[in-house]
């Protein structure tokens, strides 16, 4: 079995030796212990980078336990296999395997690929390290989000939305101190949506300066690969009518359907839009305001709604089910052209395929404690001009839960990001909370104070 190289043997980074970085991190852990793991907003740990301090502060606020030796399993084997098979990142694994996994067998490293909320989907590489990593549950199906395990490269890279390196004692969880890691988020090459994270974990080379560049280059290559696969799939789908007729019914099953499912995530973008964007198998259309409302409601009620229930959620006043049926006829024509498999069923009205609304992603992240990822996804209120009762309720729930999470567990950075949203323009409480968390000498304080003075005048008037 290869021995892990201690992080103190790592090369200097940012003008500070690796050994000194580890000393500062160890001292920081002692300080947290003395405070009962409390991390007040104004507490500064000398020598520890601001990135690590902010991550530790978020970890403490989210009640991640640094003494829990193992990460929790989020999916059992059967759930994991099905989820991996349908996930868009399955299509990039050949690139990851060629550029990172195969070299890792000789360099003593592990390569992990996780989803957008920090659940590991694949962990491959050095066999001896894999067995050793099982002790801290660095395994497929485990939850390595920052909210669950605290500071680690996969979870923190997702929280920050950029590539990072975490060495030894800089990890929040103490069982991870013998390890070092580099991680880079993976974004959809077409939509820019966050799909997951690519991570290298193991020896000193896992945080060598060139490792971050290697992972970033691999992610770029994988994004290019995914884009080419999609173009090829689109070209295959645009074959001539005679060719499709001659191909027979089998051309729509098996490989093509599986490929489409692994390359795309069918989605509905509702946040900050008056008209939703519907994406199915890589084709995107803008919907009318009413069709946006209908699909939003059906996507949040996967079991379906009967005509009376949908009418109640859709129309502010009295409305006939005949009006709804006429609208559904028009919607079916739109969806028929996009993908016949997407046409809603009736009695009850129900979507025949999984459709992921961005509002649902936000709620899922909030439920898991990943409010920073939720804040990254959030682009504004759900269909802000809609007066449909069901949409008004959904809009209020998403907005209020996000605000509550940011106020309860957010850092100054999260509070300031939330304050930039249109719905938070006049939010005194959010700005006051951010002011309390900002260090006394922070240059950001002046803008917050100015905003509070403006609001005091406006509200006073």
C-alpha cells in the first residue's frame, strides 16, 4: 500500500510554505475546539486563508461535525446505479477515465466525479487508496457537500463555483487531515448550468500547482466532448423522413433513447422569467405565459392533477374546465413538435417524463442545507408576473425559504449576493445581518451602510 505524503511535504503556495500552512490550520482547529466549535462572524484565525476561514465558518453554521469520521451515504447501490445511468455526467466518463483515472494508477491518486449537490457518483483510481478512503466513506453514493462534511475540495468547489485546492488540516473534518485534494466544478457547455464536480484526492501531487491546471483542462475537454456528442445526436435525429421510415420503430429505442437520456437533463427554467424556457433532449423553446404556468404546476405535481384541481391552481377567479381543455390542446401541439413523448396525459393531467424545474432544484438544495448552491441557481422569483394561485404559492415558498436560509446560515458573502436580487432591494434585515458579519475594515461595509441610509430615508419618507 502506498503511504500518503503528509501535506507538510507539499511545495510552497502563495509565498507560504506548506508546513506553515498546516501549522496555521492546526492552530485554527485548536481555536475552534476551545470555543466549542463556534465560529463567530468576526473571528479571524491568523495565518489561515480567507477562503478556508469562510468555508469553516459556513461549515460551523451548517452544523457539520468535524469529529464524525465518515461521510453519510446518500444513495444505496440500486439508487446510485439508476441515477448514474441517467445523469449527463455519465457521457463524460470516458474522457475522465482517459485523462485522469488511467494516470492515477501510477501516481497514487483517486479521481471522483460528483453531482451538483456534492454526492459522489464515481470514485476510481489507485486500488490501495480506494480501500483506505473507504474508512472516511469517500465512496460512490456518499454525500461530500460542504453542508454535510464541511470544508473539502468537492463540496467547497461547488459552494464557491470555482476550482480550489484543500491541503491536510485545512479540511474541516479531522479524519480527512491525512489527505489533500483538488476539485473543479463542471458546468453544462450549452446552458452553463452546474452539473457536478471533478476531484483528485490523495498524495502531495493532488495539490501540486500543476494539478489544478490538469483538472481544469480535463473539465474543458469533457465539456467539449459532451458538446460534440450532443451535436452528433442532433444530426442523427435530423435524418431524412424516408430514412426514418425505413429505419423502423427500433430507431427510437435502445441506444438513441439512452444516449439522449444521458446527455441531457430535461428542464424548465422558471426563475426570474415571465415566460419559461423548456428544454427537452437539447431542444429549447420559450413558452407562452399560460403554458409556462401549466408546466410549472404539472412539474411540481408529478402524480398529476385533475381538471378541477388544475383550474383552481391556474386561474385566480372562476374558470371553466372547458377553458383549461382548450389551453391544453394548444400546449399539446407545442410539445408534439418538440417531442411527442412530452405531451401531457389526461385524467389526470400528468407529465409523462421527468422535467426538472429550476425552482425545484433550489428547494432540493435548501432541504439538504446547500443554500450557497441554491443561491447560485436562483435567478429571481418564479414567473414574477404570474397571478395564478398555484404559482403565487410556489413563488412565495421558494423565495421565503431561500431568504430564511441565507439569514440563518449565510455568510456575509451570501447575504450580499442575496441583497443584489430585485426582491431584496429594500431588505433592511438582510443588509443589517451582512453588516454584522463583515470585518471592521472590509471595503464592502461602505456600500452596505450607504444602502441602509437610503432605505432609512425612503422608509422614513
